[in-house]
C-alpha cells in the first residue's frame, strides 16, 4: 500500500488543517462580499441608512479576511503541490482524504443552510432580484469548491484545472479591489467617520440649545453657557481640527450651527450607496451636507417644544 510507505508527520497534519481552515475562511469571506455587493447595488428601502452602513462594515471585515486568509490558502496549496510532485505518496495520506471528503460534505451543508436562510428572507419580503442573485452567488462559490476538490481527489486532473485556479485568483482579486469603490479607501472611511462624529456633535448641541430655551425662554448667547458642572456636559469640539463649532443666534427662536465637513453626504432615498450614515439622527432632522463649511439653520417651534415655565422649583433639603 502506498500509504504504508509514507508515515504521516505532524507537518502534514498541520498543512492539511491549515488548508481547510483557509479554504473555509476564504469561501465565507468571498460569499459575504458578494452578498453585500448585491445589498448595496440593489438597496432595500426598508433598511434605510442602517442597511447601507451595516453592508459597508461587513464588506470591510470580509476584505480584511480575504487579504489575509486567501493568500495563505494559495501559498499552502502551491507548497503542497510542489511536495506532491516531489513525493507523490504524500498525496495519499489518510488525513488529506478525510479532510477533502469533509470539505465536500460541509460545502453541501453550507449550500442547504444558505438556501434555507435565503428562502426565509424571500418569504419575509426580500426583493426578488436580490434573492435570485444571492442564490446564484451561493451556487457559484459552492460549485467552485466542489469542482476543484472533486478533481483534486481523482488521480487524473483535467488540463483546465490550472486555468481554473488562475480564474479564481483573478475573480477574488477583482472583488477585493471593487470593494474599495464601495466602501472607499481607509482615508476616505476615516473622513466619513469624522463627518459622522461632527453630525453627532451638532445634534447634541442642538438639543442642549432647545432644552436651554425651554428652561429659560431665551436662546443661549454662546455655546459656553450650555456647559454644566453638575450634569457634566461640556461643549463638543471638532474631532479632527479640535476647535469649537460655530453657533449664531439668528432671532428669538432661530439659531444656526456650522461645521467643516470633509465629504458630501447624499440621500439614501435616491438609491445611492454613497450614503453617509450618521447614528442617532432624530426624526425630522436634516443633516445632509456638502463639502466645506456648512451651516444648519434651526427654528424652535414653541408648540412642539413649549417653555417649561411655571414648574415648581425644588426646595433645598434642610
């Protein structure tokens, strides 16, 4: 027997396990990437801004996984291919065959699990086009795994296998590069996060101003008036430039808040995947902005935010 002429070493076990783990990580990352591409290209109005930002976050994680895990998988496979050429009996070790058959079994389970999840999403109202494209993506990834390992376990490997490997590497590379067009470069993402923090700061300041007006009946003369040692509130500063935001009183119930933005936001409802999602946006607020120094004018409606006059003042404890 061929296997009896070659004793399995810890090195063989390590390489085979590393191959399978890298394969699972690469396949999962690539499939996740395809799913999020579909989500961004065919946005669901029911997800609003949350689905857009979540898709971007998932894409960043999937790209990070592919950049690390997929090259490891390619390197280990090339290393093993050279080892099999030098020592053909190494290809017949039992753990390799067990792991290959387990991979085919796991791929079948993953197909069934993904299909169940996708059908469930479709029955819950998933858009038909998104549903069909995700189904196609599952069969594409699983089919590629089945095709490769079905022939890899055979003694005769088709001549097209080398071309197949290059096509897979090219497709993965193209998808990773394309991901940066969806989520932007690391520099762009940092600029987007700075803008998101600026909007959050302006929202916080806005509601402090409204609360001040409700309590005192007048707008604060400056942002410094809002600082309170008891509540611990201090005026937020621009996270990048470390300067205070611009506040201007425009009337008895009208004020203006300004900040310098690095990127322009776009409306999600126009179907653009370039939405800048800002957390905790309150209903009715409008924080859409262009690049540069942008001001937001606000007018307090006394009927919506009535002054809190006539409230009994707390009596100090004696």
